[in-house]
């Protein structure tokens, strides 16, 4: 993030969603400044839709990555006999 956008996001704190953070970043990068004025070249509505799509894609990829990191019990089977043997005293 560039400095003004990072400052804005930091000031908002945890209240901004990922969609909003991406939108703020896209708007900051799309802003074109001339000598007389500043203008956002792309339509802000299009940037909003794009930020939502990017956030959804990120969440899907993150969820998939986290699922792959979960522990797996590959080849482990437990029977009721195993549990009943816990109670037997030797």
C-alpha cells in the first residue's frame, strides 16, 4: 500500500473489510492528478465490483490453503475394542 492509503486503512482499524481495503487501494492507484484537478479514471462502481471479486477469490484461495494444512488421520482406524481396553486394569 502507498502511504496515504495505508494511513487511511490504519485509521479505520479493524472495521474495514478486505473488500473495502482493496477498493481504497484501487481508488488510490487509479487517481490521476493534473495541474488543475484530480480524477478517478475508471468508474468507481467498476472498481467496487472488482474489489469484491478480488476479495472473494482471495478468501477462496486462503480457505483452500488452510484446509490443506489441517491435520489428516490417514490410515488410522479405531475400533470399540480399542476403547474398551482403556478401562481394563492390568
